């Protein structure tokens, strides 16, 4: 038995919204220049935060909202 068991996280939902509805943008308090969204949930918060951080380093994207369901 290994000292550490490998835990593989899973993406539980993912959605791309190319042109966000004005009401939804207001609800999320998005800055006016944000018109497209990529939404992701996973069964591991840590992995999701790391993925969001990597996305900001690899593409011209901003993380405008992040929340843990476990905190």
C-alpha cells in the first residue's frame, strides 16, 4: 500500500456562455468589459482554484468569482 493514496478529482459541471445576459451579469456584479463566461465546478476545491490560476496565466482571462461549497 502506498504512503499516499492518489485522489483523482472530477469536473462535475462545465458551461461556456458566449454572451452573458445583462440581468445575469448584474447578479454576478460583473465588470462591464466581461461579456463571456466559463463556468466550472469540481469535486475538489483545491484543484479548481489551481485550474483557474493556470487559466489566468495561459490566456487573457480573469477570474471574477470563486467560491467554495465546503467553507
